[in-house]
């Protein structure tokens, strides 16, 4: 029963002895604590003090500052005297509803000394302290993104160093964890957060996979996150070891959006569709995937997947990532809008930052929506942008056509940045202005190539029909060649937006 609901007449008279807050010594105990000759809420709470619980601060509200001996009856969190005005995202009555502002963003393991330290007692480092840049590649490519809405997205890069398998590199596809923020819940009263498994990710972790599920926030700045955790065993149960981990805010994943801006509008045209990548996952209403490792007609080496390790959305950007996997294979993503978003004519702007490196081949392109019926090249292909990674400062615009495979034709042009600049340094806008019987390619609003039916060399002109989008990174192939010792992984194409404008 709530304390306010205990009837005053039910209190035995023998229990009414004089407590320290009695009104007068002459009269003995008087329940009229306010001396106003009326029995009110404050007086009743005072009477309840006879049973070890009373409104200590006399504010008429049953809260944590009051004297509570019977914790079951006097538990403010479970039995507040007033209904909770609001519950935050973490279920806390009156809580802030968000993660600490500095925690929100993307973090990776630091290369500093002591990025991983472990010892037998809390905060100890006597067993091991990692040297500068002393972790393995499969740890440095792990990405942890805390959302302002209280979510956590994990990207382990497809593999981890498994402490329970002799510290070998093993495949790992976990991508999400349930996150609970614990204000003041750390080992020494600092804030903390707790991870819990989700389907397909039974034992998530930060840094090392034997670091447990509860992480104390020891230090949090604009650039550095230091956490402390009790370790766990192979069954995710607590173990007698304690980790201190240092992470650094990731400049690779918290994308710097600098570069050439994408226009919000064009004269005489209306925006008819766009994907601004504002969510936390790829929009299935806009995109599906090509999957597999068939070489794709160009002797490419990658296996295309729909894994979040190869395509993800965060902070207003789509990131397509080509990775070198344990054992030497490669994975990437090839996203397409076929049967979902198809268009005929208009101005198309795609703002993106591109990868580089020998054997890396990003592309932003379109195929005719009749591809399944007539095949390639009869459907037509519009390559809005292609780049071969050993020439990171040059992009190409190309068209392909032909009534049959053995009648394939193509033509196009390239455009380059000033000497020394690359398309991985900043965002640029890749465009086509597509009209009946004419397509013009642009980079940062600079036209550099135009196609008309006069260039078909006797073959049908297929570009006056609906087309769909494809976004991908290939690894290797007949045109770019293949990765070598100079090629670093992972490599990413970051897309800010895809916009389609059509004439009014």
C-alpha cells in the first residue's frame, strides 16, 4: 500500500510516542506539525515517521531525500508519490533521455601505448600493457558507433582476434548490441554502459572479446574514450581479470563532409526523388543488392555481400567498403535500385568521396530497366562516374550500347583534379543532365562530355528509356588491374546523397 493511503485512525495509540520532531514538550506528541490546527499531507507524512518513514524535507513529495526504512513500501522509483512526468529512452524516470553528448559518434581502438591493459584487480595494468600501435589489424578496423537515440552499431570488419582461440583471427559478423546507459553505475561511481546480445550477436564487446559486457567510462573527451571493464569467459560470464581500453574518435567514420556542395535545386526543375541517407541502415525501399563472386564479366576478385561490414548508413552518409578478409579474399557491396527507383530523363547528382589504390574500382552508374528482357549491352549503360584506383585524381564518364554482345560500343571522356588532388580528399558531385537524345556528364558542375544518337555507329540508341542506379566498389578486374603490396584495405566510397531532378 502506498504510504499516503494508510488511514490515520488505524495507528495504535500506544505507538504515538514523542519523536524528535514533536511540536511541544508539554503536550507530548502532536500530529499537527505545521501548527496550523489542520491535519494535512505534511502532518500525515510526519505520523508515518513513527514507522521509520517520513517526509524529511517536508516538501509533500515522497522522494529519495526522505527517511525510508521500509524500502519495499518507501521505494520512490517503484512507488513515486506523483506519476512520472516522462520516462527517457533508457527507462529512467526524469532521465536525460540521451547518451552523454561526447559519447555520441564513432570510435576505434587507439594506437597509443596502453590501448589495451589488463590486470587482476580493478584498474590494474600489471599483467599486460600494449605497446604503441601494438594491436592487430583486425582490432584496429573495429568501429563502434553510439547514436544520439541510445543505439550502438558495431562493425568488426568481418573478423576479430579471438582470446578464446589462442588469439587467432576468426570471422565475426556481429553488427548490433542492446545498449543500456548506467548513470553513476560504474565500479567507482562513474557513468557506465552495458551491452546485451541480440539475435546473431550473442556476446558483443568493445576492444577485446574477453572484456565483458559492462564498461565504466573512466575518461571522455572530444577525442578520447577510456573505459574499464571486468573480463568475461567464453560463455560471457564474469572472470577474474580487468581491462582498461583506450579508444579514439574516428575521423574515417565520422565523415568530414567538406568538399563541393550538392545543389538543393536547379532552375526549371523539381526534385522528384532522393536518398539523403539520414537513417541508420540502408533503405530497402530504395536499394537491393547483387550478391556473389562471379567475376561480373570483368574478372573481378571481390565477393559482393549485403553485410553491414560492406554497406552501412550512419551520420547522413552511405559507406560502401571493400575489405580484405582473413585468408586473402575480398568482400564489397553492389547496391542497385532495380524495380524500386527507376527514372527516365532528368538531372542526376551524386555527391561522394572515393577510395583509391591499385586494383580499386568504384563506380556510380545506371543500367536500362529492360536489362532482364534484352540483356547487356542492348539495355544501355550510363557510367556517371568510374575511377581506377591507381589514378585517384581522375574520373571517367562513359556510355555503353549495342544490339548484341558482339556489337558492343562505348565512348566517353575523363576529367581530372588539379595536380596532387585526389577524389579521396573531399566530396565531389558527379552528374548527368539526361534529356531525350542527349546526355551530358559533369563533375562539380563542369561539363566534360556529351552523347547523342549520332555517336551510335549504326547501333540502336537505348538511352530514351527508364534506367536504375548501381553503386559499387569492385576489387580487381580487366581495366584497373589487381591489388598489390601498395594497396591498403579497407577502402570506402562514402555517398552523401543521390538526387534526381526533372523538368517542371
